[in-house]
C-alpha cells in the first residue's frame, strides 16, 4: 500500500495494483488554437502549461504499473451522439462538427481530436471516447475498470470544473476512491479550477482527495 501523506483533507492510501490514472481530454481541441476551446471564446494557452506536469504524472503511473486511461471528448461523424441541446448551446465561433483548422471540431478521428503529442497513449493503455462531460456516461469505462478490479482513480486533465469534476463525481458515486492531482489539471477560468479543487476535498472529502504531484511522488 502507498500513502500520500500530504493529501487533502487527509492522507490518501491506495494499492497500485488496483489504481488507475485517468487523464481527461488532453486533446488538441482544448489545448491548441483553432479547436473547440478557442471557439468557445477561451484563451487556450491557460491549459498548455500543465502538459509537462501531466507528462511527469504519466511517467510515474507507467513506472508504478498503474492502469492508464486516456479520455477524449468526441462525437461520431454523423453527430448521432451529440444532442442538439449540446451542439446549439451558446454562440461559439464554430460549433461541434463544423470544419476548423484542425478538421471537424470535436469529431472522432479528426486531427483536433488527437491527444497532444507529449501525452500520447502508449500501446495497451485504454483510450475512451466520451460524448459527454463525464467519463462514465455512454462509455465502456465502468466495465473496463470492473474487469481489472480497479478501486482507486487518480485524475488529471482538463478542464477542472467541467469534464474533470463531472468525471470525478461520477466515479465517486460509483464507489471509487478518487484523488485529483492539483497541478495536473487546469481551467480556462483559473478561479474555477481553484474552487473545484476546494469543492472536491471539502466536507471531509465529499467527492475525494486532492494533492500536488510532488506529494504523490514523495509517497512512493
Ligand atoms: N469548455 C470547457 O471548459 N470544457 C469542455 O468543454 N470540455 C472539457 O472540459 N473536456
């Protein structure tokens, strides 16, 4: 067993053999100019800064033999899994399915839907395409984790208060013991990132635990 002594709100203990790292949506659509994140009016440079930290976290998870899971927010080319309520929301400069500089926005198989090169999945790692914000909604993730006896999930990725928070809440309700790596997650709205982290570990860890990457690395 491994214990992260400096986790909030209390030490976080896990068994590496039953732990998965879940990296949420580190795809070009959100991190590079010309994708969905920028179409929504965001400064995407705010997310690129965590790539080296997520890379260090991935290297650690691989070295420790954890299961590694990558997710991508994505839709089928015919948009059959994209509700109009999602596609028609707001007034973005381009909508899901429209053609942008990295191909069709948020569509599976398009260049923009790829995970950024520095964090590319390795052979044997799970890649989960998800049509919603949560990683469990309309995906095979729950079955894949259950088949491997996973009980603990360590989260990273973007954006903290949207897809990361939704996925960690889904996981919490499904009985997983969750840890969010604070400096391996980012938001277009930094105050929302900080608030989401505080929400997770408040009230005795109502959603789960949080810790810095250095705290996790010290634990082993
Ligand atoms: N807009 C925003 O902050 N996020 C998303 O649309 N998706 C994810 O968080 N992946």
